[in-house]
C-alpha cells in the first residue's frame, strides 16, 4: 500500500471515529429521557428538579459551543477533541456514580461542557481533512446521518439500558467509547490549528458570549414554568441581551476577536445558521411531543416507545446518504429547501393525531416523511455553514452551526411547550383533575402545527438567505475535472 493510499484509508477510519463521538454527544441529549422516572425514584428528585437532568446538559452544551470551536482553532483541533472526549467520559462516570440529585445535575453539566468542546472540534477536523466538493459531501453525509439519528437512537437505547441494566448505564455507556476514541485519535487524526499569527485568547469575549448564551438557554428552558411575562424570564432575557451587546463591543475592539464579524459577510454561512435555528426549533420539539403522545395517550412502555423510533432513525441514515449525493449533483440550496418542506409536511401530518390512534395510522407515516426531511436538511445545512470558510476559521464555523441548532432546539421546545401545556392544564383544571387523552392529543397536535409553521419559515429562509451562486459553485467543485485538479 502506498503512502497516499494509507493516508486515504486512515482519513475514512478517522471519519468513523469522529462520527461515533458526535453520535454519543447527540445521543446523550435524549438517552436519559426514558430513564427519568427511575432516576427520580432512585435519587429522590423533586418533580421540579428532575427536568434539570436534561436541562443541565443542554444548557452547558449550547452555552459553550462557540468557545469550544474557537479553542479548536487556536489550541489544536485534535488536542481539543481528545480533551473534550476525556472530560465527557469522566463526567459520564461521575454521573453514574452520583448518590444525590445535585451530584447528578453537576455531572450532566460537565458532560455538556465536554460535548461543547469536542463537537465543533470534530466537525472542523472533517472540514479541514476532506476537500470541498464530492469528498466532503460524502463525509458530511455520514456526519448528518449520525447527528440526525442520534436523538431517536437515544430514546431506544435509554429504554433498553434502563429496563435491563439500570439507569446508571445510560451514562456509563459513554465511558469506554470516550476513552477508546481518545486513545485512537493520535493514530488516525493529524493535528491542525489556525495559521493565524496572533495566538492571544480573547478571554473577555469568550466569557461575555458564553455567559450570554448560557443565560439565554436557561431563560428559554425555564420560561414555560416561570411564565414568559414573569420577572425572571424578562430579567434573564434582558441580561442575555446586555451581555451580547457587551460581546459585540469587545469584539469590535479586540485585536484577535473570538468571532471575527467579517465571517458574517458570507451570506450563505449566515443563512445556514438562521435555517439551523429554525431546524432545531421545529425538530427537537417533535421528538419530545411524539414521545409524550406515545406514552401518555397510546399507553406505550418506555421500550415500546423507543422501538417505535427505529423506522425514523433508519430513514434518517438512508436520507442523509442520498442527500450527500444530491448536493454534489444539484447543490445544497434545493436539497435544503426540499428537506425543510418535507419536515413541515411531516409535522402537519403529525398535527392530525387522534386520541384513539395507532402506530401505523398516526406515527409511522409522518415519522418517515419527517425523517427524510431531516436527512435532507442536516447534510446541506452543515455543508452550507462551512462553505467558503478558510481552514483557520473551520472551528468557528463549526461552533456557529452547532450553536444555532442547539439554541433553536431550546427556543422551539420552550415556545411549543407554551402552546401545548397551558391549554392542557386549563382543560384538566376544568375537568377536576387528570387531563383526558383527548385533551392531551389536542395540545400536542397544536404544538405540531406550530412546529410546521417554523419549518415553513426555514423553507423561506433557505430560498432568500442562501446564495444560489454558492450552491452552484459547490456543484462545480464536485465535477471530475475539479476533483482531479485538486488531487
């Protein structure tokens, strides 16, 4: 085997390693959901604190993504990736060993920090390892498949582990994966970092934007319980705005800013991040309300609900593979627009659920439609988000699109919860107690329809914010002539 062939082989093995790491990161946002009742009973959680097993992870993950991306550029992408893996694995170990609610919540927060460090580093390694065009499309197709299917797989795996091994294993399963991946990384991944001559770290900018994002995510997560018009929500949102304003002022004066605002002159990158927010808002909440409908209305067990996600997860993987090929042939803009339209159609279909429904009649069809849309959306969205970005800012661009999707997910879940739950609570109060299946179904259906409206906004954002010229140029980079010239 020649040196060039060996390098090519190692790149694809490295891609598999990076995808496994990203799969675990996405998985951990959902894997604990079905274990929550068991965790609550085991560690004597109050009902209010139990949601923080999920929220603590989402909060630190969303808040530190930009910082993680910039760290990868400045300190070395492989080094930061390995550090994030080790931190993630150790936090998972500590979470499984936790003997109190506070200890578990703290471990989940550190898990989110590790995820925020390793995820943008992994994506930036892909964008700097694989050249723009057909090769990168194939690599990002695999990345999109694991990112899209991780949430569904988490529900399934969480149910199985909780039922047969104990809730601790929904956390401990990460430990061997993280350690093995960290040990393999030096053999498979070449070190890379920004070629910028300025190595100073923008500490003030990092603190201000991380605090702003963390407070924003916290405000959105807590808004359904505290109330959108409450002093807490308004105060937190105002604090996030003030810190974001301070970040802008700091960045304009910094010699080596954390986020050079010149990157937003790339219209396609900016548009991809707007679509990323809308994708997260429509789809993250879709998983949440499907799970509630299956368990609270159809009466599914945790394992049955998890198994019901298998067609969706499989379809995402297939659709992502198809999308990576279509992007090479017709460009990322039409594929992304089609994906958002299919998501909208799937959510409208979900909006027709009934209280006496069934898996085949109410879950399977819209799941498959939304899954194809998700595969078609994630891949071109990621490609567009790093389109035209130089290697020295690959980590920044990767952190931006991850941040957009996470913030969108938190925002969407908060908004759609506000749509669904107040009317359910009001109807239950009027009926004198527990809401009926019909009341629950109406609330969930309304949430699905609002989610569909958000996805339609994603279609419009794709059409008007993403440049068709960039999409067509991307197709040209995938032609045999362009590939041969870059070889």
